[in-house]
C-alpha cells in the first residue's frame, strides 16, 4: 500500500489522504500571497505617486515638495534595471540552499530602498529615485524565482492552479489597494512621502511571520503531518537530496517547450508592464481625471483581474483533475483567453473616441481583467515542465522578459511626445496587442505541460545530456533476441 493513500476504496477509487483540511502547505501559500502583495505594493506605488511628485496642486499641504522632472518614464523603468540582473542566480540559489533566508534579506533591502525614496528625491532629484528603484529591483529579483521554488515544493499537482492563483492574487489585491490609497494619501495633508513610509513598513512586518512559519520544503518542515508530507511528495514525484542535483543547462536551453514558455512570457510582459506603469498617466491626460478619481480608475482593472484569477484557477483545476481536458490543453485554453482577449480590447480602445469615457473604462477593466487567466495558463508552465527546476525557469523567463519592462516605458516616452494626443497612445496599444497575439500563436504551436525528461536526476549525465532509458534498452534487447530466434526457426 502506498503511503499517503487510505487502504479503503469507494467505488474502486483510491481515497487519497491529503492530511489536515488546512495544512502546512496552505500556510506557505498564505505567506506567499502576502509576499507578492507587499512586493507589488512597493513596485507599483510610484505609478500613482509620481503624478503627485510632479504636480504642486495635488496635496493640501503646501510644504510637500514637488519636482519638475521630464524623465518620468525613465524613473518608472529604473526598477527593472536591477530586477533583471539576479533572476537566474536567485532561482539557482533558492533551489540549492532554500528560499527562506534569501527572502528575508530581499524584503529587508527592498523595504529600506523604498522607504528612502523621499530622502533621495530631495537630495539627488530624479537620479536619486532611480537609484533607489534599481536597488529595489535587485532585491525583488529574488521574489518570483523564490515563489516558484516554494510552489514547486509545496503545491500538489491536483491543487496547483488554485494554490498558484491564491499566491499571485496578492499582486492584484495590492494593485487595487495601493493605487486607491496612494491617491488619497497623496492628496491629503501627509502628501506623497507618507505612502513610501507606510508601505515600506509592511515589508518589514512580513519578515516576522515568514521567519516563524515559513519552511523551505515539506521534508524540512518540523510540524507537518506524515500524511500531508507524503501526499505532496508523492504528487510531485520528488527526488531525494534535490539540493545536490546539478542543473541540466544544456537540456533546458535546447528545450522547445521552455522557449515557447519564455517567448510567450515576453509578449505578455510587454503589454502588462505598459498598462501597469502608464495607465495612470493615460487616465490623467486623455480621460482628464484628477488624482483621487485616477487612483480609483487605475485600481479598478486589478479588482477585475483578481476575480478572474481566482475563478480561472478553480475552473482549471476542475477541468484537468476531472479528466475533461488534458493539462496541456487546459493551459492553452486559459492562455488564449488571457492573451487574445486583451489584444482585442486594446485594439478597440485604440480607435474609440476620447469622449467615450464609460466604454474606455470598461475596456481598460476588461483588458487587465482577462489577462488574469494566464495565471492558470502559461503562467504555470514552468512548474509543469519541471517542479524541481521551476525556480531556475522562472529566473530565466522573468529576468529576460523584464527587459521588456524596461523597454516598454521607454517606448512610450519615444512615441508619446504629447501625453494628451490620443493618436500617439493608439500606437502604444496596437503594439501591445500585436505582442500578445504573436505570443499566443507561439504558445499554441509549441507548448506542452508534460514534465520534461530532464526534471528527473537519473535521466541525464553531468553535462545535461539525456541518458539511455534502461527500460527501453532492456525491451530492445528482448525484441532483438526474439527476432534472432524467429530467424533461426
């Protein structure tokens, strides 16, 4: 009898003992939810705050400093200068040594740099803000590779979509809360500096429960039940001593499914980062909303994507676990909704008149909201392809794809020379739509969700080259023997 499976059967179906209804894996997921929420809070806050930092009519307090900066798009992209640098390295470190203490350090550095922005803005101007944002990016370079390592260790296959959906939904909740509260705080007596002090403190606060309750893996958790540990490890077909397994770089870099996953991520990131950083400016300059209304409208699409992410996670798990759809087809379905849907709404948004305010708001909400389904689509593909090397794959894709997070705001600055000119924004929207369409075609054509052979440490040599399958060799020997005997008769 396999451990983790009850010896009783109902209607000839094995009843899997998953451990407590609320287990240690759920605790890790909750911690990851707050990690992504706080990380994104300190990332996107400046998209709204920078409007107040460069507009002296925003705050009711005349002592709040404002600046005449003409390099706002460069400031918005500077986070990603550091962000792309350590991604692969972070994923490798997380898999080898565990993620716990790397995340402690990452959040501490991120919070310190974020909280320092008002000081360096006053002393060094926009260059000081860029420096703080770059340090933030370096620190947050550890966050999502580490998240993938945690999910690869803790999320059983049949629960993967919904557990990942819960984890990453912190991004969207934080976007709603941050953009709304930032707008109000910026317009208050406390002004924009208070947003950096308040949200920076949240990062420090997260570290405490993570130190107490966080764990690198089920195998190393001190109080997890045997049933839950066995259930998770059996589901993921874990190898022992994963920390000592060498990374099969050659196999990974020549894998067609890996490149399909990465190229799809590139197309999605271009559009996502464009909207994330530039939507408040578009709402302010084209739709003519003030800082209070701007913050509400900027956050509304992320309320939509939060709902879509949660629903699609549960629906995806049901479709695949019930046998209604293969894992690969399920991932492709939700990827198509999350890529092609926003592409269509962006094209419509590009051509509607400026006076169609209600329709514009609806399309912005739909564009960002529909994108939430990718978290049950290609967004899970790194864990599907290799639970063991999920952190490495995330580091590769997230690090390289966020080069486009640097380029997209710079592209907007190049194209949109007059922020109140709708025809210039049309080019921005059409390029983002085109990137999403190309990404979807690539994923439909070349992607799979089957675990790759190099995920197993016994399937390749030290050079990352595939070893012969011993079972296949033995089968071939038997067939050859049978053929020789037939020839002799």
